[in-house]
C-alpha cells in the first residue's frame, strides 16, 4: 500500500496504532527520505511518536495482544537522531513473546 500520512496518523482506538501502518511500512521505507530529516519534519510526516527521549523516538506499527492483557507481538519503527535533531538512522524492531 502506498504511504499516506493521513492514514498513517489515523487512530480508531487510542491503544492501537493505525491499522494501515503495517501495510504502508514497506513503501514508506523505500520511497520517503527519512535519514537527514529534522525531528519536526519527521513528526509532520508521521505524527507524534509513541515513545520519545533525548536521542530516539519510536512509532508503533503492530501491537497484538492475542487473548490476554499483555502484548504477544509488537512491531515498531525506531529512529535515532543527533544532538541537532537530525534523523541519523532507523530500524524496524519486532518482538514476539
């Protein structure tokens, strides 16, 4: 699915990321210049991150709770930025219980 920043930011439930994120992830990583963007440019493109600290930020792509209250699978898009707030790297992290 082609990346669409409106659909990326869409939330049907505050506890879950947009259902379109996983479908758009491949196109986003292949066709958008992410490294070199300033923090504000990235948040304009992708919205407010789910996690943010002094040198990194993260967007939830998938959170699967299975049948319980704790996640059994997560997929995140993590960014690292410099002291000048410029994105220097990103990676997709997957975790499975």
